[in-house]
C-alpha cells in the first residue's frame, strides 16, 4: 500500500495513476494533477516514509574473456 504524497490518498501499486522514482524511493500518484504537482516540486512532496525504497539489482562483476 502506498500513500500519494501530494493528496494523501492511499493506493495499491496496480491502482496508481503512475509510479515515480525520486532519490531511490518510488512514489505512487493517484492522478495527473498530483503527478504534475509532484514533478513540479518533488523536494516538497518526497518523503521516504510515503513511498517504497527501490531495490537495486546487483550485476555480476565484469569478466574478461579468457585467451
């Protein structure tokens, strides 16, 4: 369950208008108006406790081909 950081509406991932990642945290927004507000001023609305931390996929180290 996510909480729209602009209007406070609670959302499921699959019901969100859009999911936006900002500073390693994913935020769910309920409508185009909230999306616009968030994109205009993300530092105002981005609070990590209202989103979900994005999990980074670890890539294996690069290996040189053997000769």
